[in-house]
C-alpha cells in the first residue's frame, strides 16, 4: 500500500499512523511527491499561500483542456487562486449557508428511496444532486436529468477516466451549461438560493459563464463527496448494528463519520514559489499529497482518534478542507447526508449488503450490492 492506493484500501488507517510517525511532511521516493500526513503539516500546507490547487504549467488537465469540460473546469473556484477563486466563492458561499436544514429534509423525504442496493446507490449519487437542482429552481423532472448529466460530467475529473468518458463528459458539460442558461433566462426569483447568488454575483466583474461553470461545479461536488459521506455512514451502520436503532443520532453519526472515515481521503497542492513548510524547503513544481484522512486520525487533533465516537466533544476534521479552499457547501452536504441516511435506514433496517470501494485515487466511496438470496 502507498499513500495513494490507501484511499480505497479496506483499512488504511494503521498505515496513516505509521506515516505520521515517520514525519509530518516526508518525500515519497517512488511516488515522486511530498506526503503531508500529520494534522500540523496538513494544516500548514492548506494554509500556505504558495501551495496552489493546480500546477502553474497545467491549470486544466491536458486530457480535457480542449473541450467543454475543460472550459468549465478552468473556471471553477475550487480549481483557481486569487480573484478567480474569490469572486464566485463570494457569491455562492454565503447563500449556501442560508439553506434551511428542514427544507433539505423535506426535499429528501419527497424522493422515493427504494429498498436494496440499487435504491441506496440512487440515494447516494442522484438524490443529493436532485436536491441541489431543486433548490436552484429546476423542476423535479429536470432535476433527474441534471443528476444524470452531472454523473457523466464528473467522470472527466478523475485521472482514471477513459477516452469514452471524456467524450461523454464534454457533451454533458454542454448540456448542463444550456440548462443553466435557460434557468437564468427564465428565473423570476423562484429560487431564493439562485436569486441570492445572482444578486451577489452581479456586484462582481466576472462574466455569466463563470457563474454557470461554478453552478455546475456545485452539482459535481455534491455528486461525489456527498455520495461518499452517505455511503460511509451506511457502512458504519453495517459494521455497528447497535447504531441502527436510534435514528435520532444520525446527525451525530454523520458528523463523526466525515472525520473517522471521510469520503475525500486526500487532496493535492502544487508549490508555486520557493517556500519552507515544517522545516522542509520546497521548490516550484513540487507536488504535495495532503492526507486529510490521516490528519483526522492524528491524536494531536482528536482524542481517541481511532474510535468512532458519536458524542465526541470538540470534533476537528480536515475533510472539507481548510482556509481559502474550505468547502463552501459543508453544511448543505451534512444536511443532505443526514436526511438521506435516515430515509435509507427506514427502508433498509437490516442493511444486508455486500460492498466494495469504487476505484479512485483520492475518494473513498463504497458501492453496494444485494447479497444473494439464501
């Protein structure tokens, strides 16, 4: 196991502890990158102004640079620095924080979650996107289409994407952009969320295509990260049957699972100018693999860090990032996950399922299947 393959290993956490013991920021020879594994090192890297989210030589991955998916990617706030990051974030983040958790609960409850693995998969992936699409003003029927297109688009965001997936992702980006153009043209403030975002965005100098790209980005982030959060909570319920009988504690479960077994295990930073972090001299072009999941289990960050504690006091986590690139939709993702897991458990009280992790270099997303009939 290495720090990248660890993301989808059954239990990477003993290795994370070993890497922390070897030093918070260490060069991994075979991977040719630096690995930040301790809470202190992860915090320092995420906060450092010279550690960027994309390499200067490749702001958009070469595989998608020439298509519509690449055009969207290049305008995403989470893939940019400075004003290109701050401008759309200043319009979107404040409005996301105003979304009422009860409204999210109502939207999730309105979706029919069917029993079995297929129903759980739909609740994990399509369900959250449908909720966000509805909050933005799309109809339920449009939301289902938007969810399918989002699934096609996010396939281009992985280095493991196939050429066929990249072609489909370009087409999905085109269609998603078209849906948002129509929504923005027709919208008469029917959606408080979209109205607020538009009002804040109007005070910036950015073109409308930046807003559209980041609304697509909101859907794509919802798709993968929230699916993993829901799936890992279901997995925790499977592995700890006693937790299934108290739906009142689902909120505490989600809060702890996002720390204990996060859907985003690692992220990367690219050194833009010479700097020093944790006593290590770094050069432009250096790559740092930031082990968020390892930092979450650092005893220096959380007491009894390797225990799943629903009543944990002063829980601290890097799952949603930190600093200028902290995920703006954290509260929304948690609300969707809480409501979704509650509904999943209501129709699947036994959770008799098999599972495996979806192939990924940084995500930890379980895929479920029904056990064979006895």
